């Protein structure tokens, strides 16, 4: 028996770093959305007790360092199912791109193991197991479009998905470490986007207002460290996108267009600067 799960990437339309907590982590306020760029995971029971992972990506570990491995271990410890698991990961989401690929793979693993072994685990139970592995995983378990607060573990779905639009996504040939970015930033020097205004615009289905409130507190650090990220955003705006913003800690930059034809035209123009260019949509538009 095998189970197949899709693991959609996520984008940050807004990301505000509010303050640094006493425990050293940062309090966040974000608007996140799932998109139709996704990894594909196939889960198969095995007779041994081992966890094995194969993948088409040469950049990913296949041992305990992988979020998939950790998610299976957490489920096995909690629900004590018998037997082992083999996972084949078809990687389509760029690695270390600010698109939550590893977190979404872990979320898909929680869902897949739950189905494979008929565990009947609730969303709340899986979320509890997910938080120690990665703070983006709770959002990836719920998906769609949401206000995300705390460290990323508090997920409140918005009343509606983002207004009808197309997303141009560009990932330069660099990787950015999220923990390193957060260890280097000074909250007092960051810009702070108006997340509440962004949320209201989305829930009012006001595309124009939404485009005016995209923002990311982490842009200034990542763009200073990696000027190519700033260049990509500037090129997007020059080519006529309605709005552009870095996703997560970067380096991927996303841009919104209200027409598919314009999104395709701009994406083709950007392929002269970067190889990894996608035109996607948010889920449930």
C-alpha cells in the first residue's frame, strides 16, 4: 500500500518582525498563502522498522537531519505504529528559498503517515508534534491563506483567499539560512509593514489595496547581504508588476499581476536574469 501527498510551497505576502523575545526567538506577524508549486511525496510501509528516504534532489539529507525523517519519528513515538516507512520525495520547490519547502514536506509527512497507518490523529495533535520540528509546519498543515503569529505556530485562516491574481516567483542562485538572518537582524532598524491593513485588503477582496501593503521586515538585511535579491525586485517593478516583495528570509522574490498574460510576459523577461522563474497561483482562488 502506498499513499501520495502533495506539499505546496508557501509565500509571505507580509512579514513583520515585532520584537525579540526573552527566549531569543522573534515574535512575528505574517500573512502567508499556499501556492500551486508543490513537492510530491509517496509513502510506503516496509517490514523493517527503518525510515528510508529517496529523492531526486542532491541537496537534501536523507537521514535524521531531514524534516520528513523527524516527522515520522515524532508520529511513531506518539502513536507506536509497527513497521517501517519508505518515502520518495519528488522535489519541485527550490531548496533554501524562503518558500517553506522543508516545512511543507514535513506537514505532508504528518498527513501521509496518519493515512498510511490509519492513526486518526487530529490536526491539533499533529500541530503539537510539528512545532518542535519547524515553526512553519503548523501553517503548512492548514494551508490556504492565513494570519500567522507567535513564532509561526499560531495560524488563523483569513475569511477569504487573496484576490484573483497571478504570482511571478524568482529564485536566484543563492541560498539563505533563516536562522542566520534572524541571528543578525536588529529589530529597531527594521521596517514594519502594516499586516492588519494587508489582512483587511485581502478580506475585503480589494486587489489594489492589497498590493500597496505587501512588505517584509527581513528584506533590508537579505538585500544588503545579497544585492541580487534587490536587483530582482527592482527589475520586477521596472517590468510592470503590480507589487513585489521578498518571501520569508529570501532569496526568492514574488510579484503580483492581475492578468495571466502579463505575468507570463514578465516571467519570460526575467529569465534573462535568473533560471528559476515560475508563474503560479495561490490555492483556492
